C-alpha cells in the first residue's frame, strides 16, 4: 500500500470514527430530549404536590443518572432535603438549579452523586436546568390547587357553620316569640290591647306581655334589653318569666319591679332592661304605672289630643339591687289609648342618619283618632319605615297600645 493510500485510509477511518461519535452524541441528546418531554408530561399530569416531589429522584436518575435529588422551597427555613444531599455527597458532585415559576423564585432543584462516581457535566447541568422549568410550573400549579382546595374546604366549613347558626337563630327566634302572647282580647272585652315586636336581627332584646290577673285587672309591660342577639334574648326571656311568675293581685307594678330587679341583680347577668309596666282596672279605667328608665308613654285622648305621661323615673332592671320603684295612677276614659314603645321607634334613622324623633311620633299619634290598637300599631310601623326609606333597621322595635272601649 502506497503512502497516499494509507493516508486516505486513515482519514476514512477517522471520519467514520468522528461520525460514529457525533451520531452517538446526537442520539444521546435526542434520548435526553425525549426523556425531558416525557418527564414534563408526567409532571403536568399531576396536581398533587407530595406525588410530584416523590418523582424527583426517579426523574433525576433517568435524566442525568443522579443517585439522589431533592426540591427545596423558598419559604422553608431549611431547604427540604437539600441539607441531607449536601451531607452525603462532595460539593463537587452536587448540582443546584434555581426554580422559578410565573416570574417568582419557587426554590431549588438539587441533584447529587452521579452514578459511576463521575462529576456532573455541563450537559447534565443544562438538562437539569431544563427539567427545573416544567417541574417548577407543575409544583406551582399543585400548590395553587392545594390552596384552592383548602379555600374551598374552609368555605364549605364556613357555609355549614353559617347554615347551622342561621338554623339555631331561627330556633332561638321561635323560642323568643313563644314567650309573647299570641291571642288578643275578644271584641266583647271592655278594653282593646295589641302589641308588636320587630327585631333588627333574628333575635333581639325588646319584649312585651299582657295578661289578665283576674276578671277586673289586666297586667301589661313593655321593655328593652341593653344588648342585642342571643344574650339579650336570654335576658329578655328571664325577665318575662320573672314578671309573669311573681305578679299577683296583691302586688303593685312598682313592687313587682323591685322583686324582679333584685332577682336579676342576684344572677349578675351584666345586662339591664328599661321597662314600663302597668295594671289596668278594667271596670274604672284606672291604670297604675311604674317606670324602669324607659321612654315616655303617651295617652291619645278620644278627641285626638296627645298627652305625655311623665312618670317618676326608676333605674333599668338589673342595674343594682334594693331600688324602690314608684307607682303612678292615670285614668283612661272611654276611647282613650295608652301607647308604650321602645326607642327603636324614635331613634329609627333614614339614609341621612336623621332620626324619627319624639316630635314625629307625637305628630303621628295626633292623627290617629278613631283607630283601634292594631290599626295604630300597623300605621305607626308603616310611618317609621317610610321615614327610614329603605335604610336598614338598626334597633329592635316594640310597641304596645291599650285602649279602653
């Protein structure tokens, strides 16, 4: 073989060897690209964070033949798993790749201990960097989904709790209404009494009651507990129970309030209630009244005149014990009406925060000549709500009207 032929043969062998090596590298790159594509698809097929984290070791082994891999999250005080990897491998054989998703740093992907004991190559680092992108996005999506599931769970829990509370409040409201009289006097009675309660919430603190003590005496009361909601409703129920349980023909309204006040102070409920209570002597029209810090009642005469009843003021029930409540007698002539109410009427507000006021109440009452007790109450509520003009009711409302026929 001539020297030229040998040179040509050697060049051919070199070219073939180069082509073989290049093809192998291309094949390896193609294989790595296919692996990256497969791993990316596997990552995005899951929205379960623990499941994704469990695949990191296998993914690093398939891609760069790493013995171990871990993900550390930015918010962790100690990056999860990474410290352990650093402790089991030399720093020269550890690759740390930052992970970002949607423009924010999520954490790091770290691989350690390449099989065979060789160091990670530049190609390995590039491959891990390419792996970190879809892995970070998949983990970010999983964490968003996890947060969404937690929010949905909290919303479901809050909704269930709200429904339970609403149900309990409806039951409490029904129990509260059960303490109030449900029947009005017949048309044959020489008196006409009617009352209405409209709570600002499901349950409230305003209350009223009326019942015949005997054939010639009618007891009535109306009051306002200082708080709202369930505590006020419980205090209201206790107050009404004491009023009805202790009242008898031998007690005056003032003496009754003294007994009830002492009892409420003993229970130390941290609440109090303003109140007006009275007893009508049906045969004569005489009404004995006693006040516990309540709004001024009015008498609407048969001719339409409106007279405030200036009672001697007492303290609200439950304020402090051993207080003396005073009695005061007025006369209801035939056709006269006594109006007792809570401050939910006079302090009702419109959108401009203007109050209904005592002045408007007196103006309204002066126009009710000839109205029955029920008609006065219905018309008064309508007048108050028209004044409020859609503004939310901020306080409980209770009204009682007693008329001598």
